[in-house]
């Protein structure tokens, strides 16, 4: 885990690149599938050339701190130095008024884009295929609760994996080969869905069932202390940890969207990362206002 100061030193192996400061700007670049989750202000200027690598954008909701970067990102892919013909698809919660207005603005002010730009409304439960083949991956949208006027969604990146059926667990290699010869490979293996990454966007505490068994959970942690929260529309650190524990997060809880009131505590925030005893996963706090990468 490193905290690069500029795009020049962003690790090539990074899995996630995150910028998040509550109310100002939030976005998460998931490199494996070239996905940008939310597009807060500054996303394209910080991502630099990586802005051309993005294939899909998934928006959690329409607040300015999550969509303001779309204008520049869509523009730079049309005018900057890079592959100007790469398609881009933006997925967003259906019937979201603020995002619909943004789509109108962008459509009217970008009538001659060099690439294909598609807007796709989604509802909770919808699935988007990312890749096919041996280990297919897809995105599933799940409901979150933020403010009554904003339809909002979270997203899981899911991989379809194969495993030996439980009834063959003790079988010898020879017996397994015999079954395959007789009945085919499907007879011995079954598929299961593994959630690799879950992005919650802005939300009160996420229902654990929606992110059950995920490897990495990115959860709203606007407030480090319950007494700082005046309105019930974001989550606290204790709630993020509670959801991660109940969901059986396998690797890491990434606490993002931290309020800038805690910015002077950045060193403490980073030092606190990972230091929670009795948890089966690592806890990482994303310092507000800093580019942060997770390898
Ligand atoms: Zn926000
Ligand atoms: Zn919001």
C-alpha cells in the first residue's frame, strides 16, 4: 500500500486507485476490469493516461461530488493524447434526476464525440457481463440507502469460478478421471460466484447480505465517531466494520468518503489502518484529499 503524490509514481501493479473526500470528490479506479466507480471532480486530471483505459463507469448516485468529473473525463477522451475511439459506457441508477440532467448537459455539449458513449440505467439486481470465457466476471447492482431524493446503488464485481463437487472431495484421481471419461467434466465440477470487490458509494450501513463473502469491501465511512453524525445519511467507522464482519469480508475493508474534518488526523488515520484486533480482514482508511493506491 502506497500513497503516490502524482500520477508519475502510481504503481503499475495497483489494484485500486482511490480519491475520496466527503462532499468534495470521490472516485475509485478498479484496474482489473478498467472500471471507474463514481467520477468525482479531478478524476481525469489525476488519472492522466489511465482516463483512456477506462471502459466502464458505474455511478452510485447523482451528487456533485460523485459525478462532477464526468464532464472533463468525457471531454479529455475526445481531445486528449490517447486512443480517441475507445468506447465508454456509463451505468447509473435508473430514474436519477441529477444524473439525467448531467446526461442532457453532456449530450448537448458533446455532439461530435470521436468515440461511442452509451448511458445505461440500472436497477438493483441488474447484472452486466464484464468478460466471458473460463472465469467470467460480471457486475451486480445492489440497493443502498443514502437520501430519500436520490436513487442510489452499490456494485459487486463477481467472478464465476469452478470447484469440485463436494461428493468427489475424497475421490482418487483415477476415479475422477473415470467419471469425466464417462459423464464429462460437468459431472464432477460445479460453479460458484465469488464477489471480488464491492463498492457501496454513499450509504448508511450496507446490509451485509448484499456484499456477503466479498473479498474487498469499499464502505462509506464519512464519520469516524457516531457523535459527529447529525443526520442519518452516511455511515460511521463502527458501522462499516460491523457490516464487513457480518458479511465475512475475506481480505480488506476500505473505509472511504471520510469527512475532511478529519484531515488533520491523516497520519493517525493511516497509522490506524489495519490495526483492529480480532478481525479476519484488514481495515484501511483512505485519508481525505489524497490519492491513495491499494496494491
Ligand atoms: Zn458523497
Ligand atoms: Zn451523496
